[in-house]
């Protein structure tokens, strides 16, 4: 996705537009594989929070049953509060036609957290919410005004700090020759437009694509490898998720997080495999894609290089972090379109989740209903009808994230103002 001629004329460059991934675990494990061009130029949404977040009548309230029995909910709420305390207390958050400042958002979260510490029954909780909170439902005005819920997770890879025969695939840090350009400095018309490329001495050109990076033996002179891993397919999926852990051969564990991309557009390898008839659309998932690549190693490089987007990482002491700069809480953090929905806010979701049976297989689906916090975003999470649930790390999280693609409902809760 090259930048428009209008931007080229203004900036006097030819370079790929950066449509950044979420800063950490930044994309749904399913949607990236079977929806083509889910990384596209982001235009101002036609839907706004005023038009899609609608105050619900008590008769429209869900049952507010938490299938996790409030486990880790306090941790998630505290992360949102920590974010809200870092921003101006008079900053407004929009819920439909209503506005609340950050100070009220903090009060709303603290009041709710204190009440649920006693793990109230469903009826008690619903009565508490009806008496003290405004409830907003998400409705984009479509014939099926539900939200598509997908999942993402934090992968764990085996690696080494040095290149060996076993560990020979580098996890790169940000290259020294990669530059970014904030186009808003050229004109206010380009607010939010950022470009990525490299300087050749007279001009700026697109940064190297995935194939060029992998084939350039001297690339490590531009970008220091953080670690070396043993499996190139696992490394590719780490790029997709944007955050993970590297368990080193010396027993240590390194947290790695998204830093920046090469600015190239994302292209779906899942969509490619479906178009070529390699995997049936009804079977497409992260697991079936990985299985195909491992069963057909002679095709793996060509398929992986179909996606020119490449991610560079940085080390962190903890994590993973969401777009608010706070640690994500498994099962409680969700990613939504940050252009529409208020960050750090308390939400309630109703959808389906996979049941993991023997041999780590999905043996059915059951109801998922719980309180969550809006703490992340992502390139594919666009519009009012998309939500991505963070599942955590480990085998079950990987399977659940890779298989989840279910419709459901999304609500927001805010403490009633004192004057109501």
C-alpha cells in the first residue's frame, strides 16, 4: 500500500506508508490469515462512538454473569486505572452522546472493583449495576449488529543468544538505517501519517521487504539480533502476534515486544493458501497453516515471503503490554478500534469460546460471558464490529486464539454521575 500521490507530492518521497501493528501482541491469530488486506490504509471511520455506542434500557441488559468468577478482574482494572492516572484528569472519554472525564473513569473503575471483590451473585451484581451504572451497547446499525470476536496470544519460542546449527534464525532489533517520517510536520493535512524507509544519500526509498531481509547475509550489521531461534515458522507467527517470550538454552527467559515494522503492507498467507487450494476455507486457522508449512518445507519460504511485512523487536523486563502501555491481563484485556471506543474502559462481552479436549483439540464450544477492559488495539481491529480477546500464553491460549472466530455482543459500563 504505497502512499497517495498527494502525499508523495507534499513530502517529496516515495515510501511505504506505515500502518502500525499493535505495539505488543497486536493482531488476531485468525483474521490475519483469511481476510485479505486486513492491513490497509486507515481512513477516518464513517462510524463514530456517538453513532455506535448507544445507552441501553434496563430491559436490554445482559445477565452480567462472569464465567471466570471475577478471577484476575481486579488486576485488569488496576492496569486501566494506572493508565488513567498518567493522563490529564480532565481528558474526555465519549460513550455515545455522553462524556466523562478521566477522573470520573477512575472513580467508576474503583467503585466497581471494590464491589466485585466479594464475588457477588448474578442477581446481586445486576441490581448493583442497574442502580449505579449506565450501560451502553454497541450497535453499528447493520442487519446483524453483533461483534466478531477473535483472539490473540503470547507465543513462547526456544532460542539462544548466539547463532548455532540448532538456533540459526535471527530475531532482529530495530535496524540502524531504518527511519520514520512524521508527515504532520509538513502539513496539518497529514496528521497521523507516518512513513518508514531508508535513506540512500539523495532520496528515501521503501525499506527492505521480508525476502530481502532474509537473503541479505550482512543484514545483522544493520540490525543486532536479540536472539536466535530454531523454528522459522514459529518466528513468523511471533511477527504476527507482536510479542512473546524466548526461552534461552542457558535457562533464562527474554521478553520481546514489537518495536517497529519495515513499513511494508501486510499480505495474508492464509488467503494465499486458500486461493491456491492448499487449505479449504472451512479449515483455515493458525494451526492448519503451521501444519501445512511444516508438511511442505519446500514451499515454506515462498509462502512466508508472500507477506513482505517484517517486524523488529525490543527487549522488555515484563509484559506483554497493550497499546496503553500497561501489562495485558489474560482473559480480561481486549483490543478494539481506538478511533471509536474509549480506552481503558470497563466492558462486558457475550460470545462463544472453544472447549479444549484431549490431544489439545477443540471438541466443542461453550458460552463466554465476562467483564473485560479495553486496553489494546491492532491493525486488523477496525470498525465497531471487531474485538480481539487476549488469551495469555501456553498451548491452550494458542489453540483458543487460533480457533476463535465467533459473533457476540459488547457493552460498556460507566458509573452514573452524581447529578443523576
